């Protein structure tokens, strides 16, 4: 079980706040609540939460406007919203949200997303340049990838995609972000480039893994994430 953290719930519907509070407190976290953007910003400065569960449909301000403010203060952000349109998810993630959960949600899924986001927040950036998942290791310093201790040769764009996802393990990175970072400005619409690179990575790193969920997860219409645990 992960160490308890202070978590802020920003949600104007009392039943949802109660459900989230019960789940988080059962996991040992310290929980505070806000019902609107003004209360969220006040709690942010007074309590310095490690993570914020953020609804977008707030009565005084669009929740999307809060995402960069929360991230700028050092908090991880998971959006929990009834807005399920892909453009809303992409907008939140591009603004810096760590994850996006659509209502209605499963409390256990939210707790799993919270654990992942808190691990990412707590991990020292340069403490371990090696990211591991299954029997694969990605050394971000030497640019070496191994599977079961045998070196795997990836094409340059395959490695660049894997390294970018490994550097942000557990976080969804949008198509536009990945294409801009790896292929450069002007390629934000070339999603097929990502699909080809992702297929190459899976083919080379997941041989014999049929029936198991891929560590390189596609979020349809949104982007990709690397699951390391």
C-alpha cells in the first residue's frame, strides 16, 4: 500500500464527493473538499495537496482553467468528469492533467489511477534512468533497451516513442504531444506515424505475450500510455 497523501476533491455534487472521500480515506489518505474553483484555489494554497481530483463542470469556473494552476503549484491532477468527448480529454491532458476518468466511475479504478499519479509525482526525476516493465528495461541515459537481458534494437522513431512514454510512465500522452516531440512541429495530424512505431515496439518487446494486456496502451482518439506496474 502506498503512503498516505493529502488529496483535494473539487466537486460540486455532494454524493460524488462522499463516494470519493470514502474510497480515499479507506486507502489511508487525508482528504479535503472544495465545491467550486474559488474554494479549490484557497485549499491549494492553504494545504498544498499532493493530488487533486478535479471535476470540470464547476459552478464558478470551467475546471479546465484550473489544470495548469494546480500543476504549477506542484499537485498531480486527475480529472473526474461526465464530459466524455475526446476533445475534452485531449484538452485536459494537453494542459497537464495526469489522467482522466469519466463518470460514472468505479472507485477501485480511481484509486488505481491515484496510486499511479502519486508514484510518478514522488519519483525523483534523475534517481533511476532505467524504466522497467515486465522483463523489459529501458535505459534513458545509454538509450539501450533490453528484453530478458538481451539487447533489443529499435528503429530511431520506435525508441524515441518508447523513451518519451517511459519518461512519463503511467501518464497518457496525447497524439499531438508525441508527434510534436518526436516528429516535430507540423506533424500533429500524422497519427499513422505513431501507430506504425507502436506496432514495431510491441512486435519487438512483447513476443510470446499473447493474451496479456500490452504495456504500451492505446487510448483511442487520445494518445498512448506506458503501464509499468
